[in-house]
C-alpha cells in the first residue's frame, strides 16, 4: 500500500535476506554499520561449519568480534530447533567482549547465551577443595616467572595429560586382603584386586573404584555387616597412591617412575610456594579425569572462546574435557598476546580439541 517494509542491499554477500533483516532490525547504529560492511570472507565464516571446531586467527581490526557476534545470531536463527534447551557459551578472559555481546544480543532477541570467565569455569571445578587458593597470573609471574612460563606451554599440558594416563595404570597398588567374618577368614588375592580395579571397574572414575570394589566384595561374599564393609573400604583406600588430587598433582614433579617412563624433565623446584593459575588449571584437569564430576556437566551447543591466544593449553584441555559434546569457535590474534609462553594457539587447539571436522580461518586485513 505504498509503504516500504524493508529492503536488502544487493551488495551484501548474502543469500538469506531474512537473516540480514533480523540482524539489522533492532541493532544500534554501530551494529548497522557492521552489518552493512561485512566482507565476503567474513560472511563465509559466519555461515560456515557449525559442527566441529573452527579457529579464527585475525589481526586487530579484521572483524573477528563482529564475526563471532553474528555467528551467534546465525546459529540461533538456523539451529533453534536443534539446540532445544542447550546454550551458547562465550568464554572470554577479560570480559570486554562478553559485556559487548551481552549489550547487543538482547536487541537481536537472543537470551540463552551465557558469558563466563575462564576463572569461573576452573573455580566451579575446584569448589570441592574449599581451602584451595591460587594467585592471579600477574602475581604468580612476579614470584616465579620461569616456572609459570613453562606451565603455560603445550609441553606442560602434555605432562599433565600423560600423568593422568600414568595414574590410570599405577594409582592403585593391591595387596592380599584378609577379612574376618564370623568364624571364617576370607582372602582376596592381590591379582583379583588388581583385575577388579584396572579391568572390571575401568569405566568408574579412578577415585571412586575402591568403594565399588568394597561393595562388590561384600555382595559376592554375602557380608552384611556395615562395619566390615567399611573396614574393607578403608584397607583398599590405603592401597591408593594418595586420596588427595592436590597431593597427586604435587607428586607428579617427584614421581621418579613417571618421570623415567615418559622422559620428562621435572623437579621439585617447579612446585612453587603459592599455586598459580596454571597449577589451578592442571588440578582442575586432573579432577575432571580422576573424579566423578557429573554434577558439573552442562549441555552447551556452541562455545565461542575469545582472546584464544591467552588461553593456556592446559585450560583448553579443561574446556574440551568439561564440554566434550560442544562445538567451538576459537578467536584470537598471536600479536595481541598478553602472557608469554602460550605458543601457537591454533596448533595447540588442533592437538587438544580432537573434535572434527576442523577448519582454520585467517584474516590478515
């Protein structure tokens, strides 16, 4: 009736005019400028490859943040039914990008987007250690720069990962178990306990297996006494290398059998007086791998990790382990590295986050 409802710029490299209209509908003038100046390469990245892992490396001013923002809107627009109750999560070390997205996205009608700091993810895992504290990265570097630089590398992440594998084969050293029940003695051979721990209950988290074995023994031998069952459990616990994840982590630096088997150059000097962010991430990774952490699991459909150049490899492993069902977009710029020792973030992510398919995009302009 003579009224212009909407229009789409023919220069926009889009084959979806409704998406463009939705993006521009309630955005402020800054957002409208971004929408109208999207380059073909940027648009391709926004629309490309939801499943798996995407890594976007770009220089300052190349439009990385704009791409990430519109990627969220695109996922919400096209995959709303597939997402159901799942969330999109933005992980950003400084909160600036998260604040910006939180300000803009409500105008686009996207509400189930969660902004989170890396520290919040790690702190949630480490809540089971109420007395545990660690220094900020700035404080830790002042106290022990050499150790912190090493713990920011892929080599340190590999060390922690291999130590977890080592513990899965060596954390429990069985001994013959003798149980007095009424007027008879039950003997459980060392080989039987070894098989129960490392084979029969291999699908149970390492730190929960002794309880399962105690329950199994009581059931098999019809032991009804709670006191005897508790005694069996305690004796099995004494066969563990340690019952503390924090103690196990400290042992990594001095465990000669582990160091010899894997060939690492570790020493007691690396155990700093105060734990650092890197130590906290290593402890979190060990906790996720050795303990039952089902209460932490969240159904996240897509994770966008900003400032990926400053996400240390051991934290990337925490992210991958905790949100193993998620798809990812990592956004970063090596030239904007704040902390030393993190190396090539794109190569680190390729190695750690084994989800496929995987693509790497580079914006140099």
